[in-house]
C-alpha cells in the first residue's frame, strides 16, 4: 500500500500525511525501499541519506502527534542535485576536488523546503560542476534514462530527472544555467520550471567565492523545481520563491500566487511558435511532435498561434564565453593542475583555452542585444513555444550528437533552444509533449515575458490538462508503458 503511494503527486502525499491517513515514516520507508530496488539500474542518486530521511520523517510525525501544524511539503520525499549544498550531507559537485566536501549550511532552497517539512532522500548525480548538458562525471556512474537505460537522461540535473521518471520521489531540485532543469525534464518526460532570474534565491551555490567551480555562473544560474505534475512545481515555488539578502539578484515575489496561477484564465492569448528558431538543426520526430503539441494547445485554448521565428541567432560561442567569464578561472586552473586527468576533459579544455578580454566583453554586449531583441519580440506575444531540445535522448557518455537531421553540428548544438533564456532571465518551462516511435519522451518549451512566471505556470497546467502525461510510465521500472 505504501509503495503505491509513491506514484501519487506531492500535493496528495502531503495532504494524506497531514490528515494522519499515513505517516511520514511509512512513506519515507517506502521510498527508501523503492530506491534500493530500482536505483541500482538507474543510478540517479550518488549519495543516499536513508537514516537522515527517517529522522526527518519521524520529526514530522512527532509534530503532528503534538497537534502542531505541518508545512506545505509535509513528509514528501525530496531529491536534491549534488551541486546544491546540504548541511551535513556530502556535496561533491561531481568533482574529485570536492569528493569529501560536507557543507556546514544548506542552500537557501534546501533550507526552505526542509522548513516546509520535506524529507531529504538523497543527492542526485550531476556532471562536474554542472558544465555539461548530460550527466556523466569522474566520480560516479552515469545516471540512466528510465525510458531506455542505454540513453542519457540529459543534464546537468541528470539524476534528478532520472529519479522522477523512475518514480523514486515525487519532487526534486535542479539547477539551470543553460537549460539544466529543462533538459532532463524533456529527456525524462517530467515537468521542469526555470522561473525568472531572481525569483528563487541562491546561496551558497554560485555566490560563495571560497569554492572554485561551485562559485560559477552567477548571472546565468537558476534553481528550479522538477516534478511529475505542474501543481507540485507550483507548490515548491510557493515555498522557495522570495528574496534573501544573501543573493543580490533576488527580487520580491508577491506578484505571483503560485497555486492560484494554475487556474488562471487563458483566453485570447497570442502565442508564437518556432520549430527551429530559424537556424537550429532539429530531429524530424522532435519537430513533428512539438509542432502537433503547439497547434493542439493553441486550438483547444482558442488562442492565436503564429509560426514565426524570434530572431535569435546561434550564440553558442557567446554562451561558452559567458560561462568562462563567470568561472573562477584562477581557482579552477589551480584545481586542474592538482587533479590532472581526474578532471572532465571538456572542462579541462575550457580552462586551458586562451580567453581574451574582448571575447568576454563581446559576449556581454551580445547578451544585452539578445535581451533587447526578446523584450521587443515579446511585446507582440504572451508566450513563445518551441522544442525544449533538438533531439530525443541519445546514448550515454557522449556530450551530444554531431549530426542532426543530416547536418554536421557542434556537440552542444542540441541545447540551442534553452540557453538564450538564461541570457535574458525569462521564465521558461519544459512540458512533456509526446513520445517518439521508439517510446522516448520529447519536451515542449514554454517561455514567457520577463517576470510573467504566473502565465508560464498557468499555460503549463493548461497543457497538462489538455494532454496529460503522469499516467505514462517507463517499462524499465517494471510498469507497463501506457
């Protein structure tokens, strides 16, 4: 009975625990048992915390027994990406340099989720410092995609996406500096939200100068919810959002009622759709599935859909330069000298590159240009829809395909739909849009105007009602595909 409860969403689980129909300890033990059964083949978790989870669950049950009110996430098992700090729990960032690092404080988001009575099930695997769109790193086995164990779950929030798809937990934390919440959401058939820059504060990740590698990507990085339902992400945002003095980019958030936004009326919208942004090589199945989903979405909402390109150019080199600019190159180069071949090759190559000041200033100017292009474009549209990724999930232990639809491309080209909205800070979500003929999930990206997070959430919830996905499960976890 308790195992079956893990297939419920977090909203339902928390309500059952608050009412006393089930205890937090019973749900947590079921999650631990399921992890022990399923994760050896998925390899989503790099550090499991079963004893801590049971202690936290017992504290939730004790509060209820005393008649104290429970938080919004009462007893809900939570997975946290290994780049996100957890006090007293090893946080390696996928690097030998931090293989034994145990933070003395929680990230702000973890602090808030635990204060809302969530239960930490463990840390999920990510590539070294998150510098990749997939999941392999030098320390741990590569997480596998539950829809096909030979395929990547995407990254860099790789383990979080895989854990959700394998139904090891109902909610997970990811981080997104160039798509890293949306990428695994798309590849794993779950929902992921990157809210507007500053909605969710970060500390110490990306902010603490003491930790080279960890302290990177300050103006690009977002922490976001990853869930199997849109409502659960809204629930997480209701807990995580809001300013904090430790993050100078954080903003007031009282203009969004995260749960009420789910039922916001959506009539009369004008929606832009682009299948390729005018330049991206896109797998034909991805193009067809997302085009069908976008047209169905607009038709059933009664919205106007314009198939038009937003004018975004190929800015892969700009993204790489911004990442390098926001990295502690001195600290990481010292780290590289100590680690040698134990550092990921693509990360070593970035650090060895002879970066010029003009490369960084040109990248910053280009970023400003794209921000201006997008606010002008979004004056005419409420939402922009696109594929989340250019390809379906591909084999493990590669950075990305170098041929897409017959075109030779860079190995990071498949990410081209995602990172522009880390430049601009706009809210962007990935919703499951359908499946390839071989049963691999495909995501559709929903982008809103800057700070219009409520509309992105409302649109995602509306799409979920039109084309539900949570009843479809991977064969690899022992449940028949619907």
